[in-house]
């Protein structure tokens, strides 16, 4: 989650129970299954509030397969391990070093923050081991652009084709790519077309009540089990490998 939205939650335990974040955990678990190893080194670029790392250490069914995790974010002020990661092989950095070599890279809602997205993808590719995998999520469709994107410092939104073409140009090849959050797309489209520009300019990710949160979590899981959407959604998710491997 973006550090600018952290104030909307009372700690990381509340974050990791939010339906939007929990839905993304499904795809983190999936890429670990795809990699199919019991000794995995993971690098997360743009780790933000570290909810993905929290999940990997504490909640993922594949936690025992993870050898190390490096969380990287240029906006991190404290590089010490939080309490929940004290006994894990996890550490944090402000920049991506060429010495890091990852089996899996996570870049979840990061690419849209980087003006030179092609350069970033090439850097991530160079960090992957030859058989490594890269998980990317990005916001979908420029027609959904809103004050939310401006608040979070986005440069653009993507679709399946534009993300795939960009990845190919950086030497990456899609293993799987599709849309997610299709179940909220109609509502998001309506709100972003009908509400005044600048409405809700402090971000979309906020606490929701228990019943709504449970329903949307289930819908996200169901969509995941059905393989995502080929046609529409509010995010694109892709698993990539080094081209030609």
C-alpha cells in the first residue's frame, strides 16, 4: 500500500485484512506456486507499508519456502525490521542494488509511479535470476483516471496490451496477464465519470465495514479462482519471465 494512504488505517494488521489488499495476496501466493521451489529469494520493489511482506512472513501458506525477502522503497525512513519481522531473514533498502538477485520480484502498483517505466522494467529484469518471475500490478485503463491517481502521484494507467508491449520491449515475456477487480469496475467507472473532479482527493483505499469487507474479499477470491477477467477490471496483473527462457 502507498505510504500516503497509511493514515487511513490503524496499523498493518488492519491493512492486511482490507479486501483490496487481501485480493492481491492471492496473486502473490500464485506466483510462488508457479516458481515451484522450496528455497525462494524475493525482492519487493516499492514495498510501501510492507503489507505484502507481512503476508509473506506471517500468513502465506508458502512462508516456509521463502529463504529471504528484501523490501525496497525510496520513501522508507526507517530501515530497521519491524517487530513482526524481527526473527525473519528480511531486510530493507532505499534503492535497488545490482547485487540483488531474485527468484521472484514483486512490483505491485509501483510502475505507474515511475516516469521512465521502461528503464525500471529493464532494471527489474536484470535483478531476476535466469528462471525468475516478476509479478506486476498496475491500475487499469486511462479512462478511469481521477483525482485518486493525482493524489498518489501516478503518471499513467495501463491495459493488458500496453503493459505486455512495455514488458516485451524490456526483454520480458508474459506467463499470464489479465484484469482484476472486475466486480467493482462498473461502480468505479460510474463514480469517476459522474463525481466532480477533485472529489475524494485523498485516496480511495479506506476501511470498510465488516460485512462489505467480507463480501468483497470473497468476490476477489472467486475472481482469482476463475482466472481473472480478459476484458475489464480496475487493475492489470501480470506474471513475467525473462524473454526466451
